[in-house]
């Protein structure tokens, strides 16, 4: 009888249901989200960089930097990307040194 219960418990632990639970898609990391969207964001007028930073509650945010105040670009910027907040900052033009 002990063998039966041991086999039943072991069998249920190794069942395909456990494997499927581990194969659920995970949320993308902020690094993956930035990499996925950076090229499109950099095509917008005035966007000079896309980075990662921290918000007021130390939550990870995607930072989109502009060369100057651009109301049209800022207004069309998404508020979030794949669940991560987006913050727009004006940093001025970027010059090579």
C-alpha cells in the first residue's frame, strides 16, 4: 500500500500539468522591452536616446530622451510599453566628442 501512494504522489508530481505550468510565458524584462521598441522610438522626431531608469517609487521605467521640447512627439509617446512606464525627458542635442 505504501508503494501505491508513493507512486501516486510521484506520478502526480511528474504529470504533464506540472511541466505545462513551468512553460507558461514569462513577462518580458525591461531590457527586452527596451530592445524591442528602441528602433521605432528612435525614428520619432527629436528622440536622441532610449534608456532604462527608475521612477519615483524606484520602479523600472523606460526613458525616452528628446533633443528639445517637442509637444507633438511627447503627445504621441506611449504611456507604457509592455507594462513598463515610459518617461519623456528633454536632454538637449547629443554631440559626439
